C-alpha cells in the first residue's frame, strides 16, 4: 500500500507530494504527547482518564518533535 500523502505541490515545474502520518495527541492531567496511532494502546495505562485526538500531520513535522519521555 502506498504511503499517505498530501499535495501535490508544484516546485520549479516538478510535482511533489508530502508524506503524512496519522497520530494520536494524548492528554493526561494537562500534559500532552503525540504518538503514531499504532502505538497508542501501548502507551496508555489502566485506570487513567485520557483525552485523545487523532490527526494527520506531515512526517517531517512529526520527526522534528522532541523525543517522548513519558508524561
């Protein structure tokens, strides 16, 4: 299956598409972190009340985010 992309954008006559990733923005006690949707269930625990928002963002934008060290 092809990677999801956004675009196209035309630069100097060439057409480019930008790769995107689906992420979960998880908030617990006012602190938030962003993880790939596929990792969501691995990072949440029992007995906590989370707020989760699913969104799409560019892969490059996700990769520029600071490393996740926990809440």
